[in-house]
């Protein structure tokens, strides 16, 4: 059994229009949402052994906000290929994962399509198809190795958006 925690980066800042997209930081709401996500994950024992993260600043800062709630043994791997990746690239990156529980942090629109294609049945939450900032899906796959994971085989364990979290 493998578990994927699929997170879209938290709310980013548009304060400086001259900042390149790749270098946009989180805004204050995004920083708070990332910390809340970390607490939510830890409270449900959704603890990744490995984090596959886009190398954009906003995804790295999302992980930085989540990380204090995770064990120090969680391994972060920056994956430039995840920056604005589509579902096929995201799947290719996931198939090389090593841990039983993997977190992937990425961007829309690719992450929304990836999530929709991964699961056999979407969660009832109306925000799932929009996959707003900070949205997090937890899905299980009945495979022994990530190389065997396929679209349409994930079973939804949980789905949340930051504004639904009460910590």
C-alpha cells in the first residue's frame, strides 16, 4: 500500500508585479495556511517520509510552513520538473518515489487535473475540481511500488482546503 499527499502551494503574493513567477513568495494568509496544513496532517497521522516539491519559491515556502509539524526524518526533494507540470510529468516524478507515504507539492492547473485523474472516485467536497491554493488530497494506492501506480486507481482517504481547517 502506498499513500500520496497531494498539496497545491499555499496562497502566494502578487505584491511586486516585477517578481518573476518562479520567485513569488507566500502572502501572510498563505503562511498561516501552510502552518495549519502541517498541524492538520500531523493530527491525522498523514506523515510523509518523502516530499517531492516544485523548486518554485511558493512551493518551497509552503513546505517550510508545513515542516515544523512533521518529523525531522522527512526528506525534501526539490523537483524542477514539477514547476507548472501537467499530470503526465507529475505521474512520471511520482513513479520514482521511494517512501511509502509521499507528499507532492505543485501548481495549478496541472495539480487539479492530476488529482482528478488519479482517483477512482472524487471526494464529495465541491472544491476538489477547482483545487484552490493549499488544497490537499490524501489518497491510497494498492501497489507495492510507486512505479506501478496508475491513473484512476487512487482511493480518497481525505481532502481539505485550508479555510476548512480548525486548529
